[in-house]
C-alpha cells in the first residue's frame, strides 16, 4: 500500500481505517472467529482460502 494512502482516505472521507495484517490465512481466520460480527469490513485471504471460509459460513 502506498505511503500516506490511508491518511489521505481519512482526510477526504472522515473515516478512520484500522489496517492490520496477518501471517497466514489460518491466523487471519482465527482472528475473524474470535471477534464479534462486524469487527472487520474487509479481509483479503488467498484465493484457495475463500472457498473454505464460504463453506464454513
């Protein structure tokens, strides 16, 4: 992600982005399962993991 992009987005929209990364799909999925619904607006798993997540709901 280009430096300053999130700051520019916040400046233009007033929406603060909380950006976090993960080391693996499994780590990301574990985080999703421990947080309440709506904790994340967007996640970007690897393609193969999308089907697994879809099947599990």
